[in-house]
């Protein structure tokens, strides 16, 4: 293992960016801005893709970006640039103020109150100093793919294996005098093998991946490759099934997508625009009483963790759903003011855009049953392992997606299925959650254990 | 002809570009290029009757690439100094660990694209923010005037002005100026507890005046409002296999998902596509001829040249049901020994080139669209769609209707709620039994995602009848 340490430079650069931010903020003020905030982000990324044992693509880069938001009274505009030269920043400030003067006054616009700014900035275990050399990262990808090929003779081809490492820094400052910064890193391996059925030549692809903030926590390349191979092989021989209404078990990944739909429906922006199927439901039962959901911005090492949100408010752990009752929306300052509620610390900020709302670590509290026990409880039904398409209407909750997975007969996975759809309405689906599994694993910002919905329409033949 | 784009626009001399290419010239490198890009994006958006937000972003950088056999080395930088170009070149050539090449890199000769598909002057591309604000205000008023049940209108107008230059190891230096804009409108209709959504939009590589021609923007507003109001009375969609008639235009997304991605050369070189080794074979009924055409003036998916400097072309993918061509970039055309089609595209300087579609559509057939609908006893008529997705390897694709109707005894009857349609790419076009004479291209709203990269594309379709496809509704 070749590892090294990053230099001591980062602290200096953070201070440099804080100074840069202060300069831009004072320039904005001189230009007529009554309030402003600024985000500076930089990072380096490395990525290697290996396919059938040789390097297919190797990418390396450093990048940086600065985003500025100004308020002139109740008018605001947002800009961004990758050019940090004096000239460019002067132009940026002037452009932003000109744009802000061109839009209409918006009563609730503005920075959060100064008193709300985060006062503590815990490290949250988001950053790993490990620097991997190129050969080590190529080796990880090669071993992951090789393990997939070695797992089963039916693995005949590959979309490749990819190892990525990235690290970056975010600095946020505003005209209240808030300055915050944090560093984070990510290490990931994904393997995408292809299995072929010898009799028909039909192919199936699947993939498995893992991502961690700290390199040392990554599972072995071999275990990731083996899991990917197993997933591709088990899809061979998939067929359609007849159209019928059955119980549906969602695996962790697909259950996570349902949770992501919930997250979208309780986001402040959809709510005040009246573009959500969960309008005016605070304090009401929206889901099965088995369902409790948290959003925790300060989980150590979490993929959505950060010490402060996109507006500088402290992140926290919010109870979103408790035993089926909706306890909290996800809000930033603007959408909160529109709804007459305080921000929940969920402002999410991409550099060139005004804040929006996003989850931090948003998860469904696990139950006690294993996935196998849940499948075992189904006489005839569907176990969904993949969903494709965009068939969700967030205004009505209507849900219709392409699916593949396994047909369950008498509590056993009988055969793989594909080219089917599942359809229902999310409002009802959350209420129809009958069992929640014990297998909660965080592989992204949103995580769910396996879960079972009592009945959905499966369309096939 | 477009003005030639000079490297000095990026603060780089031709000599510096030449030096960087020379650094990439090691023995095992087959091809290398530098892609310079400068982009200005602007957007204004409105909701609740007021134009609340305006944003602008500028970015500039270079992507440096070397290929050796199947390998690609890639680096990018948002700094364009001589030193940064050298570092990027050294990273890119890492994949070809070999001594200096024998033959020198030819000095790039400045060319300009042979076509000018979107002749918009810079002055015309720059539109005062106040004019954009006025455009959105008119849209809001028009949508609300359409029906009092329209309770909210969300509209956004986005423009992008991109200047690119490509310097290649095969001796060319060519640039292009690529304007792009899009107007998108979403309406929410409310009637008691019933709330529904409707969307419409359009655009292309067009100037601002395009949206005012014949009050096109107001037409978009009415369409978005109409769809939202229509959906107030929509019934649940049926579930199961049935005949489906697709209207012309945007439903061409079927072609994009079902076959277009599967015909991109990279998947076929790697033999991971359900279409691998089907060239010359029947993959569609003989009424189907499908092309990918990057040369249509002002279209969202069109380009004077692709992102490797190759002129775009019109490629016949499927001719009377027989698979003819894959779409290629330089790497895949070279490795597969097949023609270069000018489909090497990238989202930006931070992304690698991939073979991608431009404007993909089916040519008009001979059937009368009315006859097509009359031929269906019980089925679905799908007029507009949201997004679609495909699994390249097993060929299964989906796309989701946002405006659809039941067909009963040859008549269009009730509107139905959106449903996902799912099928198999290599099979679906063999089930196309009728093709209308009414080819329509979409309005310029398509964005295609692949490998995490988004690029603008177009689609088109005449009215067609698919004898059977699975419709993912909730009703038996």
C-alpha cells in the first residue's frame, strides 16, 4: 500500500479563501449590496476505469469555483466563476448587482438572521488525509473487476470497474461576519460485470459499489467484485410475469429511492409552490405507524454530514416522521419564511445557485426482520432490486416505474423478472408499508432497510 | 461561415498548444487533443407571479486527452497557463508509458467549420435582463388567463453561450461558437383537492427573437396550462400489454431510449449492447427508417462540428428495418474500423468525449394519422412524455407519458394519468405496424444523460402505431 500525507497547505489556503471572500463581500457592499454571501469550493479528483483487465480511462484534475449571492434590499441574484483574478471578481460583483437590480422585489428574501449562524463547527470525521498513488488506485479497480470475473464462469464481459478518490474544501462567508469551512473526502470502488446466458446469448448487467469518507473503511476490492458478479448472474433468464396486484418487497437500494421521493415531497420549495402530494400534512399521519424517519446532519462520517448548512446555520438531527406522523418538513430560510416556519438547517448550496433544500443523512429507522424473513412472509409477490425511469408525479404522488427483480413464490425467490412496471400512489404506498427490515446500511445521503408494501399493481404480460 | 475562433480568446498562443501536443507525442499515443472552452450561462426564473431569481455563471478551461489503443488519459484545468497545460499533458500521457514518438506532431492549421447552422451574432445573443423578465411576465399572465384554475406558473429562461476550440494531434485547429437557449413552463392547476401539473417548453440554438415570433412564448404558456387542466379530469391508466399510438414530435424519445443509446459505438465495441453484432440484421419493421442528424439548422441537438472537430452528419441508423450504422467518435471509429460520424460529444472541458446522439428521428411514412388511431380497438394514445431510461445491456427501456388518452373503438376518449411504458429495444420497433406521414421534430427541450454527462439533443417522430407494449398503469 502506497500512502502519503497531504501537506500542511490546506489551512493556509482556507485562510486565503476567507480573505478572498472578505474582499469580495466588501466590494459587493461598495457596489450597493445590502447583504451578501459567498461560497468558495475547490477540490481534486482522481478516477480510473479498468475494463477487462486494462486501464480504459484515467482522469485527474483540480478545480475551484466561487459563487456570490447579493441582496439589494429585497432583490437578489446569484453568480459564479472559476476565474479568481482581480479583474474577473470585479466583473462578477458588478454583474451580480446589475442582475439583482433587474429582478422583482421578493418580500421574504434575505440572509438568515445573524443570530442563527452556526457557532460551533465540529469536524464530523469527513476528511481523510490519505493520498493514494496512481498505481494503487489502478490496482484496486483491477482487483475488483478480476474478482467479478473469477466469481462465476457466466461473467463474460464487463462495463468495467472504477476507482475514484476526491477531496475538497468548502468555505462559506456572509455579510453577518460568518465564516465557516470544512474539508471532506470520498473513496469509492464500483464494479459493473456482464453475465451471459450460454444457451440464448442474452446478457445481463449489474453493479455493486462502495463509497467511504475514509479509505481504510472501504470493503475489500474482492468483496465488491464478488457481490457485483453475484448480482449480474442472478438476473440471467429473467422473464416477464402476468399483470396482477401483489405484495412488493423493495431491497435496500430501491427502498432508498422511495425514501428519496418522501424527501422530495417534504422539501420546502415543493410545498410553498403547492407542487407536492404532501401539502398541509404537518402533524398528520402520512405513513404506516412502523415508519420513523430522521435527518441527521451531524452523523460522524456521514455522506450528507456537514457542520453548517448552505446558509451557515448549524446542522442538527431532525425527526421527520415519527410512527407515521409527519413531524417536520425540510426547510432553508427562504422556503421556511414562505411557510411561516423556521429553517431546519437543510439549505443545500451548489456554488453557482441560490440555496435550495436537501437532505443531510436521511434514513428510515430499521425494524427487526431480516430481508430473508420478509421475503419468506410473501406467498406470491415481487422482490424489486432495480427501478428505472422517471414515472413519478410529485404533485399527485402517482407512481409508475420500470422494475426488475425476482418473483416470490411461497416465500422463496423463484425466478428473475424484468420488463415489468410497478404502479400505485406514493400517498398510499407509505401507508401500506407492512414490514421494515433490520438491514439499514448507509451508502449515500438517503438510506433505507428492506421494506414490504402490502400491494401494488405489477404490469407485465 | 462562422468566424474562426482564435486560441488567444483563451489566453493561449498556438505555440503553447503546439508544445502541449508535442508533450503528448509519445510512441504509444495514437491521438491527442486539447479542448478549450469558455461558457457563459444565464438564467431568470419566475414563480408566484414574480421574477424572483436571476443567475449567471462563467467558466473557462481546457481538457487534455491522449488515447493509446483502448486507453484514454485525461486531465483538465481551469487555469490556462503554459505550466497548467504541461501538467495536464503529463497526466494525460500517463496511460502510454513509452518513449518520445518518432514523427513530429503536425503544426495545427486553423480551420473553421464548413457549416454555419446557428448564425447568431454575439450582440443578439446578449439580451437585457429586463427583456427576459418581460418575457416571463407575459407567460405568467397568459397561463393564468387560460383558466382560473391555474394557481401557479413556474417559468424559467436559460441561455448558454459557448465558445470552443479543438487542437488535435492530427493537425487541425478548429473552433465554434455554440449558442443555446430554452424556455420551460410548468403550471399547477387546482380544482378543490384535485391538483395537477402540466409542462411545456422549447428552444434551440436560436436568438431571443425566436420566442417572440408569432408569440411562440404565449403558445408555450397555453400548452402548459392546457395539459395541467386536462389532467384534472384524467382517469387511472390501464395496466398490461396493449397497442399504443405515439403522437409525432417529442414521443420520439422512444427512439432515443429504445435504440439510440444501444447504437452508440462504445457499447458495441465493448459488446455490452443488446445491439452488438446486429449490423445488417433486421431490428425493426420495414416501415421504420431512423436517422441521427446533427446538421439541422437552429436545432437543439445540432452542431457545426462535434467536440473533436469532426463535422456532424446525417447518419442512417436503421434503413427500412435493417440496422446500418453505429454512431461514432474518433476513438471508437478507429478501434472498430468503421466510419466517423461526427458524434463525439462532451458536456464540458471537464468531461471526456463519448459517442452521443444529436437529433434522432424516424422518417415519415405513408399512413394517415387518423387511420392509425382508427385502427386501434382498445389502447393508448400518448402525446407527451417526461423522461426515459434504458438498460443498454438487456435492452429494456422505459419512458413515462405526461399526456395520454384511452383509445376505444378507434376513437380518442378519456385522458389518463401518466404511466410508464416499458419494452425491449431490439424488439419494440419490429412491432411498429404503421408510420404516419406527419413527421414532427420536438420543440427543443431534450437533455440526454450518459456516464454523468448531460448534452442537449433533439428527437422526432411521425405518428406511429406499436402493436403491443406493456403499459404500467394501475387498472386492469
